[in-house]
C-alpha cells in the first residue's frame, strides 16, 4: 500500500525563503532530517519556529540531568503518549 499523506506540509523544495530558513535552522545536523513536528507545523512557520525554540530551550536548560538521562526521559515520554517516532 502506498503512503498517502493526509496532513499538508511545506516541501523541502519550497520556494519560500521563510520555509527554507526554518528547515535549515531545524534540520538535524547528524541525520540531515527535519523533525515531524517541524513538518506538520510548516504551514505556519512562525508557530513552527516558536515550538522548536521552546523545545530546544527546555532541553538545553533542564538542570540535574545528563544528556543520556534527557534522551531516556524523551523516549519514555514519547512512548507514554503513544508517539510512534
């Protein structure tokens, strides 16, 4: 069965400079991928950027946890809420 996306998103090849900037800023430096959250909010780039900024600030400023512990917390939280990614 072919995957048919049901949520409209901006393409990585978008001609919009705002989208290009958003995708370049939020692209994972290791994998080169753009997060699903960024993609599904890409039709409202300002909202998408604010969500990304908030998430990054929370992750960076969470005190008392090692990087590994933060990743474990993220994994458990994602699993708990039913996130499949």
